[in-house]
C-alpha cells in the first residue's frame, strides 16, 4: 500500500459443490509510503541478475508457503491524517501520516490470548471487539463468538443477548460514534449505546433460516449485495436502516454432508431457481435516540418494478435521507430513489432500462455533504463503439423538484469505481480503465466544465491499484496489486525475483470485429524454436475479467515454471467489448492459438470453472476444435435450468451423460466443501491435483531406444 498526498489538493459452506474452485485472491502486496513532504518514493527491490540455473522453479508448496504469503495490513482511515492497520508481527498500530509517528493500540499477544481471528476497534479507540471460533457459512457470512476488551482497564466482557450465555452470533460490529454497537442473534438485531449498557432488541421478527433482519439470505449475499451485511448506520449514528428478507415461499435446496457422523446429514436453505418464488424484501429504518420507532421505506409506485423486485443498494445520503435502488425481477428496469427516513417516502432520482439486463446495480452513488449532488456510473453510448460506464452528476435545484443531469467523463473505457468528492475543489476521484482495460488507475476530474481529468497514480509504476481516501481527502491510501515497489513485503519480492517466474505477454486480437484480450505466460527460459504444451484458461462469464495486471501466483504458475507449459488466459466468448455489447464466440474461432510455431499441437488442454467449466466442456466436445488432448471442468454449469449457482446436481447430470457416451473421465470431489474453499489444505490439494493431471497429460511419450527395441524383439 502507498499513502500519498493528493497532487490536486486537500479510500462450512452450505453450498455443496462437486469439484470446487481455488479461490486464490492475492491481497494488496505493495506497502511503500510516499512522503507528502519530500516526495521521495521507496525504490523497487530488484535482486541480483542471476542466471536461470540459479533460480528455483515454482512448486505448489511454494504457492502456499510463507515466502510468497502477502501480508494485508487491512488499513482503515481514522481521521484526516491517521491510519489504523495491523503490522506483519500482529500488532495493531495507529499511524499519523504527516509525522510518521506510530502508536501500538493492540498487542499481538491479545489475539493469541483470546484466540481471536478478527478484530474491530471502537470509534473512540477505547475498546476492541474480538471474534473467535469463527465458522464460515457462505462466501461472506460466518458465525462467531465475541468478547469486548477494554484498552484502558484490560477488562473483557462476553457479548451476548440478555439471558443467553456463550452465544454464537451471526454478526457484531461498532457503530459510527463512540461505543455504540449492534449484534445479530437468531436473525434479530440487538443494540447497545455503550459497552456497559444492557442490550436492547430492536427487531424481534427473525426466524432462523426463514426471516432475516439486518442480514442477507443466500440469494442476497451471493448475487445481489455481495456481502452478508444488510444493515446501514446513518452517519450520525442516530438511525439504523436494515433489510427484512422473508424466504417463506422460496423453495428449499438440500445440501448433504457426509463426514464426521455415522449417517449423512443435510442442510436445507431457501434457494430460488428460474421461475420459482423469490424472497420478499422490505427496507426499514429504526431510530436509536430515545424510544425506538421503525419506519418502512415505500417502494416506487411504478409498474415496471412490479411486486416481485430486488433492493440492490442502500446508502445514507445525509443523516435523514438514504438512497435506495429498486430492480425488477427481469433485471432490465431499475429506479434509484432518495427516501426520507422519518416518513418512508421515496422520490425517484434516476431511472435506467436495458433490452437485456442491467449491470452493476449494487454500486452506491456518492453524495455531497449537503445531499444536493450525487454521482453515479451508468452505461452511456459512445458513438458506434458501444456503451461504456461513465460518471453522471445529478444536481438538485433549490426550491424545485427538478434535477440537472450532466456527464463528467466519456470515451471508450470504463469508470470502475467512484471514490470521493471534494466540494471545495470541485473534484471527483475515481478508478478507470482509460489507460488500458487490464489496468486500474486513480483519476480526478473537474465537476465543472470543461471537466478536465488527471491521472494521480500513473507515476507509481503500478498498473492495477485500489484506493481509499482520508476523511478530509488530504491523503489517499493506494494499494498496488502488482509485485512492484514493495516496502513491507520484501521477502515476497525477494522470493519472487529468485524464482523462475513466467514471462508475461498481453495481446489484443480481433476476429470478425470481435475483440479478444489475451495474457500469455511463457517459461522463463522460453525459446521460440522449441515446442511447448499449451493450457487454455477460460472464464467467459458475462462481464468477467481474467486478464489484468494484478499480481498472481497460482497452480498455473507452477505448470509454466516447473513443467515448461505455455498458459493463456483470455477474456472471450462473452466479453463485453466493444462497449456494453455482448458477443458470443463459437469455440472453433479460438483455433488460431494453436497456429503459433512454438505450440505443440499434440499437447493442448483446457481448464475452466463454473461458467468457464461449461466453456471447457464445449471446447472438448467440439468437432471443429478437436486438437485438445485433455481438460478439466471445475464445478461446471451443465444445465442452465439449474443455474444460477453450481451445485453437484450439474455434475451428476454431466457424469450420467459421459457414461452414456462411454467417455473416459476422472472425477474428484471434496466432501462437505463449498464453492469457495475455506481450507488452505484443501486449496493446496486441488492445486496439486490440477498440476498432476496436466503434467501427465502433457508428458512426452518416451521413445524406445534401439536396445529396448531389441530386447522387445528377443522377448
């Protein structure tokens, strides 16, 4: 990560799978610091220019070992010039970025003593909330026990509902002010204004597995909100908005568990499939100052939204108004509203529609402090190049109900995230792909004509960044997702530079007016006169992206480094290029890849997961693309009537088809695991299995020597 001053002036899984995907999401790995005083920048560690013979080849053990483990400081802004983060040794420290003075807030020994896996420091910096015995549920949600630790007196208190001991909670977290906190138990929300106060139950309609208050059910967690948190504090901490999600009418999915008991058990949860009943959802606001009073936000009276709708986004605009996005079930009409928390009345601010489906509906708009302006992204036509996501600014005129809508950015590139707005300087900050679709850079743009923009991160020699701003926007925290300019992760960089890492090439080609972005990984000792096996990694999910400049070391790296394999990642088949258009590509049109002279056409394979698994099976069964020798499909989609998620039912139907076709196949399963592997051991096992499979597939048959042939003849 990098903290820098703004140059323009003052950011067990219940879902059972057959073969589950390896979720190796490498976290931010740069921890350099740019001083706002002297502008000096810590230089990249390059290591010695050793020959390949002295460099180690990458193994699966290396991928999961400590030398390539990247430390994420999980940094958060406390104020305009203070950061809170966890150091590699485990201490939680407060850093004043203007003086670089550090203060230890929580010693690592406290984590060991409390067996804590997660922590949160209260806004007043007087207490720490520790979570222990953490058990994952779905991709984001988990159960845990909690204790509160006083930094002043060193006392601890268990966090429990009244008359419950050692409660396993579904959520616990601080509010925005002082010591206020909420926790969720049995789908009901509890509130404490101070640590020593008694808990008050704010909502009591919860029913485990059926009615969720302040938490997402499976559908909302995985597909809509993409988090398990379904509640939102007002900025002043006086109100709490929360969703109530009722799954009573939603059909159930049964997930079997086979290990740890004499008889298999099963877990049921509500899972809507195509054409089945969806959850019923409401948004409410409860007051926390004085007697609790709850107001339900009113859905827009618009036939396009209908009775069967989703709430895809909630965000407080001011302390009394909140933005809510409503989406119809067909996902082709949405309405952004501004709701009054005290009355529940919601006023339309923006409407969007599409002939197919709308993208990025869970992104929150960014509001000015007075709530009179807000910024959001929408797909805007860019001539004949298609639609691209750009920033629009909506300004409310005083004493009228009229809003002025202006586009602040344009071009054949996407704004991927809006980060901050500086009212004093009339600047909006955002991330975009303007430099290159594979990259993410931080930009600022004027919010007054002519809307000039400036790249703020291009100087950092990093092609893929994420950013958070300090409260007063005097500084920003920059996470680099490459392996360059390392300060805290020296060991990772040293290890990386002393291994035979792949050579990375990025290419863009056009086939029948269709743009295909490719990333080619070649062995460190690559020579164009040799012949190498080829592995295609496919994804193809609409809107998905495999090709980027993010730092990545995984099992495919092992194949390149240790087994001299060419690996190609490509964003194809349903790539949203040019613009917002979706263009299907038939498998045979990727046959050009095998025409490269260095590719051994007798040793080619394909790998895909989920939707990519579907594409992999299509490629393997294609008569037009019959040069593939082998392939793996991890949790493949095989029947779109069973979609949206990929349960074992997909693979069961696929295996039945393989048997009927007398196909040669190998099946590997991970009992009682979910779509996302939570265990490092299981992830490593899957990675090693994939390496072993393709190493055997790509192995060159031994040519018998003359002596062996003579021995065979004699026998």
